[in-house]
C-alpha cells in the first residue's frame, strides 16, 4: 500500500475543507411562492464603483417581461419612461437607519431620532415620483402603481377590483417527476394528463379594462418623462464603470446602484466644463475611483453645489 506523506494529508484536508465551505455557503434563492408571482434573474452584484461583490437573485420588474413579449408592443420610449418611474420609486425606499445597538456616546435609545426620512436623495426621488404621477389620476394611477411599482398582473388587479372565479384547465403533457427530476423511459420523456385549477378574473372584460387603463397611463407617463428630459430642472452626473475603466455620464436619472451627484442644470454645466478643461472631452478614466476623485474635485472647484448620498444611505 502506498504511504501518504504529511504534505499529501494536509493537501487532502485543505481540499476537503474548501469543499465543505463551498457547499455550505449557498446563494439564497427565491421561494417557490415568490418565483410563482414574479420572475427572478441571477445577476452579478456590484458596488457603486463597479466592483463585483458576488451574485444574487434579483426581482425582474413585471413591465420588463411585458416589454419582452410581442403582444404588449411597448416602445423604446415607453420602456425608458417605465424604468425612470420605477428607479425613482426604488430610491424612495432607501431608509438609512442608525444601529439600535449604538447607545454609547453619540447614540440614542429613541429609534425615532435615528430614522433618516428626509435626506436630499430621498427628497429628490420623491419629487421625481410626484412629477411622474402628476400626469395620471383616478383608477389609471392605481393601475400604474400596481403594475409598475408592485409587479401585479392585469388579471391580479382585475380580481382584486371586481372579484374572481375558479377556472379549470387540462395539461395534457405535463412531465412526470421523481425526486425532482423528469422521468424518462427508453430515452423518451414520461408525461401525464393533469387537471389544474386557478383563480381567474370574473370576466375577460374586467382584465381588458385594466389593460386599457395601463395603456392610458403609459402614454401619459411617457409624455411627462419626455418633457422632463427635454426641459430638465435637476440633472445628475454619475460614474459608469466599463471593464477596467470608467466614464462620467449626464442625465435626468442615473441607473440605480451607481455613484452619482445631482444639482441644477446650470451647476451641472459648470462642473462638466471644469471636468473637460482638466481631463478632456471624453471624460474617460482609468478606474472608477479616479473618476470619482475628478468629479469631486470639479464640484469643489465650481463652488460645491452638487448634492450626493449621505454616508448612512451608502451603508443602508
């Protein structure tokens, strides 16, 4: 019998430990109930400077699925308006909170004093949501909130508003599963005929009414967002990581999850002019950190008028 050396034993032990670590730390997946309601996509998670920090399942907005289907025919401008509305709403949900365990110097036992409910970022996000929703009203606004912000389908909204009914249907070729895997015989998939039951809108007309309200709201939202883009009052500068480099972009609403600063169009013009004077027209940088330093320096050089996320928001 071949004798194993001490070095070999250590190597085997290290491999076993590594295997135990890799199998014990599993990425949390959506539950069956969650996956049945909304689509989840496995994505890379990056910090505000573009550095990869891991993987996670993220909820895909329902309107993205609607836009991907041919039946709904959502245009590029309409999809951009939906993303603008959803991004502004998601920013309103940031609720940076000081740790309740910090009761030492500078701490407090009153949780109400720790909540940051009116940071500049949250106030600006609420302003954008209000501007979007100002173009809609009544049941149209209710439907748009349900579809765009809460990821509810037309059928779900119709059932909640008008009531539902049990609907039976037959699935002729449902795969037979054993231990969670499809069963095959002689290389062929084994199927069975099953009966299913679900709650459906009381009338197809009710679902169509909700769909029509969504269409009306979508047109109004698109017109409103288009007017905001053509006549911006508040704009944003953000750092867009790309591979090993990064660039500084300008727009009305930066993608969520990226480092950004914002202010009036006049102040944005001044900062961009300073940036181009120091770094050229392309505003391309070797790293995201270098872009951040340049943006902060240009803001300081022009008076420091741009706002940014507070430290507690970045940690939330």
